[in-house]
């Protein structure tokens, strides 16, 4: 452990110093906007304001999957929200999501716009709107919903727990890393056991449960988040690996992963998406610009 003196919490906590770490500049204990900024609006009924974090990828994959099924009403404009710069605290964004988290969706297809926030809620909304990726029979539907809510409840321990203390915290705390590594491995084991008996999480059918869980735990299984693949021995979860690879091959998933991405290979980034042709033209533009620089 550490020889540092034990922290004694005050009787009443006050925010009197930066928390430290990579995201200290955007962390604060109050809600609401920090500045006035209207959001852009494109030509499609569905307006998505997001970033290609795992939560953002859920929604862009869902939209691309719907389009692949032929649901033309799922055409969308995807606008980049740079959370590192505090875009999520602009007045326009807060009006759609008072929690100031990406993604946020505005459906302008009806007489009055409908705001949808929280990634799980967006997946359910889209599944019900288009009648896809959410089974109709009560048993399979309930299984899908259970795994969707499993992800919503579990991922904070992976991201804000393990990911924060392992990769982002200004000080490495053995107790915190051990505690959340244990929980993350338990979650991988939960998934692995389920996927040993079922092709997908809800059964033999690909659903919003897979769309929700894959961006988090698929990336973890391939060592793509926090640089923790070896640390967590992710290769040991063979059924998670099989499921991860199977979903990654889907063309709509490949496209959805690109949208609102601002890091990695330029060929994998599509900062904004306003038309299906953007995947070809804008990606090629970035590749040519990178080659010329």
C-alpha cells in the first residue's frame, strides 16, 4: 500500500480545489450551461450530438444498423460535441440533455421536436420507433432489456471506476485499482458465461443489448481502452472474444464506429456525418490531407 497519511473526510465537503487528472478542467459539482451556444441543425429529422466514446458509438451503430435494414427515416446528421473543450455545457446541448453527457438526440420528425438523452434510452426509443433490434416476444424482449440495463449499471464501474483510477487519476491508488479491476474481471466473467450458452446476449438474435454492450466490453476485450488488455488478461474470456469479433465484422458497426471519432487512424475518423456518402468522400479527403502533410 502507500505510506501517505490517511485521508480524513471533512464534515461538509466543499469544492475548493481542482480534482486533478485528465478531466479536471471540465469537472464541477453543479449542473446547467456554462455558456450560450446554439446547436447546428441539419436536413434530416434525426439530429445527433455526440462523440465516439463507447456511449456515443452505441447510437451511431444503431442508426447505421437501421439504415442497413432499409429504414430511410433513420437518416441522421451527427454533429461533433468535443467534451474535452466543454461543448456539452453549451446552452443548446443542455437544453437537450440537462445532464450534459453525450450522446443526445433530437427527433424533429413530428409536429414537435422530441429530445432523447441517455444512450440506453436512445436505443430503446429508436428500436421502438422503427420496430427493430428489440424482440417482440416477451421472454426474449425482457432478456434483451435486462442485458441493456446490466450495461447501464455495470459500465460506470468499468469507466469511472477502473478506467479512471488505472489510466487517468493523477495518483495511482492500489486499493482503488485492485477494487475496480476485480469488479471489471467479474463483469467480463458474467458476459463470458452468458455467451458460452448463447450466440448473442438475448439469445440467437442480435439486439440493442449487443449494440449497447459491445462498444464498452468489445473494446476492452481487444485491449483498445485504457491500455489494460494484458493487465486484465482479457484473452482468457474466449466467448467474449468470439462475440466481439462477430459483431465487429458487421458493415454497419464498422461505419458506426467512425462517426464523431477524432482520434486514431485518419481513415477511421468521420468527424461529422450528414449523408451515407460521407464515409467515402470525407474519409478520402482526410487520408489525402494526412499524406500531403
